[in-house]
C-alpha cells in the first residue's frame, strides 16, 4: 500500500530547501553569494531547520528505496538508480550548475565577460573551489547513488528475510516509546569520533562524517519502513512526545553552543543533544504526517512529480534572482520574499512549460519519460 504521508513529507522537505537557501544569503555561513548586510538574528531558525531537514530527507530516501526494490529485480533497480540519479547529476553539472559558478566568479572579480565565454572554459578548469567544475547543490545525488549501491546486498537480504531475528528485535524496540531512540547510538558515535576531524565538504571523497551520518539516516529509513505498521503506529501515537523531546534537546543544544560553558563533559553533552534533537524532529515529522497526511490528492500527485525538477533547478534560479537584488536598498524581508516567491514562480514556469510536457527532456531531470499519474488518470476518465 502506498504511503502518501511519505510523498507529502518529501514535497514539504524539498519545499523547505528553497526557504533555507534563501536564508543562506543573509546569515554568516559560507555560501555562493552573500547579502551586503548579515542578519545574526536569522541564525537560530536557520540552525533549527538545518538540524533535521537533510536527515529527514535521507530517511525518506531510504524508505523510497524499500518501495523501489519491491517493484524491481536487482538489475532493474540498478538501472533505475542510474537513470534517475546519475543522468540528472551529469546533466546538472554540465548545464544547471555552471550559471551559479559564473555569477560567483563575477562577484568575486575572478572572471569578466559573458556566460558563453565562461562556460566552455569552466568545463576544463578543474574542480571547485579552485576551479569551476562543480555539482554544488546536486551533491545529494552522488551520495544517494553511493548508498543505494553500497547497501544493496543488505537491503536484498532484508527484503527476502523480513522476519529475521534482527528485524524481530528491532520491531520490539521500535514499538516502545524510548526504544526507537536506539538509532541515535551510531549517530552519537559519528559525532564524537568523526565530526571533530572531518568538517563538511560535500565532495564525497574525504567527507567522512557526513558520509557516515547520512548513510545512517538512509539505512534507518529502510529499516523503519520495513517494520510497516509497527513503526507507523509508534510514531503516530508518540508524536507529541517527540516534539517535547525535540524542543528540550534543541534548547539544550542552543544553550551549550551559544550560552553556558561547562567545566567537564560539554563536548559529550553537546553531541547527545545534537543527535537527540535531530532524531526527535524527524520522528515528530513522520508521526504527524502519519496522523494527518496519509491520504491521496491530485495536488500531491502533481507536486510529487514536480519536486525532483524543482530541486535540480531551484538554486540556479535563486542565485540568479539574488545576483540582481543583492545590492538593492531593501531590508531582509523584501529580499527574502522576492527570493522565495521568485524562485517558486520561475522554477514552476520552467518545469510546466519546458520540462513536464516533453518526453526527451523529462529523464534529464530524473522523471519518467511517460505520462504522469495525473495524466494517466485523466486519460482513463475520458475512455
């Protein structure tokens, strides 16, 4: 049975990405373009969102892998992953990301001239940031492709042995309110051992902390959805508890990062607060989705198909908009609104009239080249 709540969560999390990247222009974190005025007050909501949005996305991707394997054999699954992940990645590196790098180089003063002079040279300039060849926001695709292939033997075993001893023990743990927090143990281990030595790079090679962290969330998603009703009933029933736990963990995290300094144990307590905060908000989101969003709708069908092209396109559109508004004498809210609304509007226009209707273009954005679910239903209704 299809879980529409997973589809809703996927759409919501990718939608939040546009808001998050709009905020990146204004906070003191490294980003491709920056607003002349930095707003420290925006750091806390950005930090809160950044703690759980990507973990939740990898959990959802792990759940999607479970359903993809249920409809395909080994070679069909590998072919589907390559078509839906590798093809859009290569297309994006060649055609979607270069305008972002071009605008960065203009602002930095490292290039002058037209984009059509920049683009051919960019392909042979070496990898970013020294060179100009990059996957930028599309880093999610190679990570997901790596996990899909690396965990495939384990996934196939679990699909064939759903009642193995490990899954039975996991089902008992997840059915208990606190037992589902067993998943924070590897997350805590990565924070304690890897994070101090391997900062974020999104370059795949050498990005050991984030490789391990996102892999854990991805694998957890597959395991949780494999438990079926045991998991969904647990998160639905305990969703309020997860919110309370998440609020407490986030407040403690803020206190330890920006407030008090303990004589001993601060690093360990900070790591515990971080992983409990991440996991609690992911569970809360899935719990509320299970309670209120597990229902079909035409709007969801359209959005679920559009979300992947939106993800591929949005940052290029957003950076282009901000390049032209960054020096305007506007405050935070007007610029933020222009960035968000403009990105949604322009991306939708490109998607609806330049991608969705063309069978040859759809696969370049990770879409099936046939009719959408919505169109198939419409066609059947006219028969």
